[in-house]
């Protein structure tokens, strides 16, 4: 029997929504859940997303605006 591909976080969708959309969602979720570096205290892994575009550092307590899925977007 053939083995299935390792689909990571989008395995919950099964065969629904099409492969292109599942790949796009997987890329966004991997970027969201990655370990990010705080721009103030430079600690890796201490940033958490409070809401869309609002990021919080657990170590230094700074709250700042950033991108929706990453603390820094391509725009700025």
C-alpha cells in the first residue's frame, strides 16, 4: 500500500478545499507558529501574538504592532 505525504497542520482538512489552498494555509500557519525574535530584547521565542497584528514579548513586556502572521511584514 502506498504511503501518504506528510501534510503537517493542514491534515485536518483531508481532501477538501484543493491542494493549492491547503499549501497556502500551511505556509501561513508555519510562519505564524515559528519562533520569532523580539526587536527590543532580542530574545528568540518570546514573542506571542495577542490579536491580528498585535505582538507581545513575554520577557520584556513590550507590545507592538506588526504583520498579521509575523511580527514584521514585507511592507514594514
